[in-house]
C-alpha cells in the first residue's frame, strides 16, 4: 500500500524541537537531507506497519522503539545533550552512534509525526537518521 507522507511545515518541526533541516557537510559522516531521510526511512515504515498488522500484531500496543542516529562523535554528543533536555531517553551515545529509546504504538500518526521529526533532528546536527527498530519479542509471534 502506497501512502503519501504529508509535508510538514517548519513551524511543526520547531514545535517538535527541531529547526528546518539542512545538510551539514562538516561532520565526519555528513547528515542526510531531510527529503532523502523521508524517502529512505519514513515511507518504507508504512510497509513495516502493514506487515505487523498482517502478522496479527496489535499496532496500538506501545512497544520499545529504538532510534539510531549516526555521525561524528562531536555531533552525537551535542545531539544527545539536546535530546536529554527535550525529555528523550538516550540509551547510548558515542562511537559515532546515538540510540534514543521510547515506548510507542506503531500507528500511522506515529509514523507521520515522530519519524519526520527524527529526520529533521538528525539533519540539524549533521547526523544521519538510520531508522528505528521495535521489540516484538514478547508478542509470541510464530514465524510462518
């Protein structure tokens, strides 16, 4: 199923705690442009949500989600500090990676708002948002 991801205004991203995304070229691993992140991370996430539904998982159930951002250690530390200030749970920072955790239901609104916010946040700090992972180990899903 192909869904269009709505364009988010700069105001919406500022409310979420991020400025307008811009590519930063002075980092060890240059941040990716916002639009590239949307295509690479957000749009495919709808297929993951649809697959979870097809497998019989209750997507409204909050689950542990981990977001991975990669880049230079200097930019990782700056982003980790801001993430903590904004109330995010920083699971790990250093060695060119930042892991941010949350418990979230994997519903369409979450995909449309949280993932673009992370794309913008990563770009703001010259990082690359490498995507998210969800723990479904306690759901008892049997492989077909």
